[in-house]
């Protein structure tokens, strides 16, 4: 494979952890964007020209126009993420470009973070900690920082895929929660193992004390959690989103938090990313926001690098990708 691909040229749009780029350099010419901030659209257009493969991040928009700028020799786009909403997969298909992603290896890390956010939002962990850092902690208060508890309550998982399941396992097993979920199909194993019940989204929102979002971003799920949906939630409920920011209508969420229509929210994803420090959600005392770190563990990110490089090498050689989305 090395000999066939030696003249191939690939662009890696950010430094990635682990040793896998070394393997890539052994089979083709590699250019890695050296900055911590992603290349601008113009820079990306300049950089992709003549490449056979691209190893891209979720922050890079890879559409038909960009593929055309790259040229007909482009044969593979390997996304360093499980989500691939940043890639126009139809455009890739019509141009014969293979598209890969990095599923499974970030499931545990992302589920762990969903649970962390659930607790952080429920117990004001960030805001209370900031009070200490800012020297504002005056005394132990019997009525200060009162939160809500998940034990024995109802958990609603929106999208029972790999990460939804892993999140449910942690919370049902660890905190004895009752489980409701939405899914395109019945998940027999979930019902058997976790006693979950598949319901319509409206029922899930109305009956859950904690709602955790795990659907992929598509045209169908954009703004799925809009004002109407949030309006169905309990005033004591907590919303967690570790999937994609565009699934939640942020203006509606701001209104709901300000009017105390829901108790709190924990977000690892926003629109846009980064969200400005002036944004009402960042300012809200009822919202915890993290900078999209769901998969940010050494184990997950190293494993993502391995899969992304495997996908790229296979695609350059015209072989089936290890993890293909097409
Ligand atoms: C993904 O992989 O899609 C996550 O959002 C980033 O780790």
C-alpha cells in the first residue's frame, strides 16, 4: 500500500495526539496545520488544493465547493469525530470521495461527561466554586446553593445510540433512575438490561426529571429542543446536551432558564463554538457550559487518532475504510 500511495498528499487540519501521524508519514506526504485555531475558509481552500486525503476536525466545513477546490484526485475525508454534520456526505458520495469517522472509542468519555454535566448543573458546581475563587464565600448557608438529586428520579435519553446507552447505564445503575428514551426503533437490550421504556419525545420531556440529548445533528434534529419542547419540561428538570449545539434552540433555553421554567442546563456544545463570554447562557447562573470536551481524554483522543489515520490510509489505497459513514 505504501508504494502506491507514496505520491499522495494529505492535509491534517490540526495537530492530533498520539503517534499515528508517524504511520501516515510512512505512506504519503503529510502537511499538518500547525496552529491551535482552525484554518479560515480561505486558508482551508488554499490548503486542500491537490490533496488526495483530508483528515478534518468537526470545526471544518467540508462541502462540495471545498471538494471541488481540492480537485478530482481527492479520494477520502477522514473526520476526527464520531459526528460528521460538518461534512456534506451527499456531495462526497457524488464525487466518489470516501468519508470516515471515529465511533465507539469516545463513547465512555462522552457518557462520563454527560453525567458530570448533569451533576454540575443540578448542584451549581461551577457557580458555587466560582464564589470561592472570587472571595465571595461568606459562610455555610442552610438555604444556599440548593440543588436537585437524580436518585430514584426519571431520566430521559433523547437518542438511544451508543453514547445515550452508556449514559443511561451509568445513571440507571449508579443512581437507580427510571429510564425513558426516544429512538427510531425499540431497543430490546435497553429494555431488558435497564428497564427503559421507549416513548414519544413529548412524553419524555413531560415525565423526565433529567433530559440528556444524544441524537446526531441532522435536518430532522436541528432545533429539536425548541421553545415548544422546553415548554413541556418540568420546572424542576435539568437539560444536558453533549451532542451538538444546534439541536437546542438557545434563545428558547435562555428564556426558560431566566423564567425558571426549567431548573438548570449543562451544555458541552453550543452554537456557535466558541460561544461569546457575553452570551446570556454563559452569564446565566443556571447554566454550566463546557468547551466541547466530551471526548477529551488521552484514551479517547489517541484512539480517535488511530481510527482517523486508518481510515485515511485505507481511503488513499482505495480500500474500505475501518469506519465509514457512507
Ligand atoms: C464527536 O466526536 O462528534 C464529538 O463531538 C467530539 O469529540
